[in-house]
C-alpha cells in the first residue's frame, strides 16, 4: 500500500495498532505493555524510511469506552520510542471526541517527558 501511495504522490499517516481496553487489553500488565511497545518499535523500524510515510498514528480512538487512563502512559511511551528511532516523522493519536479532563490526562503524561 505504501508503494502505491508513493507512486500516486501521496503520503500517509502510518497507523500503529495500540491494543484497546475495550477489546480486553490490560494496561496494568507490564509484560503486555512492554511486548506491545517492542512490536510497535519493529513496525517503526521497518517503515521509517519509506518515502510515503508522513507521520505515525499511535492508536485509534483509544478513549472510546475506556476506564484506565494508563493507556495514555503507553501512548506516550510509544511516542518517545518512535521519536528516538525515527526523529524525522511526527507522531499523532486520534481520539473519539475529547473532554477537558481527558485533554488534561494526555497533557499531564506528555509534560513528564
């Protein structure tokens, strides 16, 4: 797909699949979180030099039907890691709407880095 995008003069936000609480992922499990980070790191390393990659999208609507704010710690860790291995691309995370409290949770975690 990246080859086709590049051939058509398009760039893409490359989605990094972050596991969701609503699908059973437990952000309190350090082994699961670490394994996820390593899996995503391998994806970033694999695609970081592709000319069609514009930016990294970490997760999709992770805040939909969630209760554990630790998901934002995981997203922040992914952003830090992807910046370390690929400083040439921006990072993004999409949300399913956002209220003031959620914005603060995300900002608070980002501010610690």
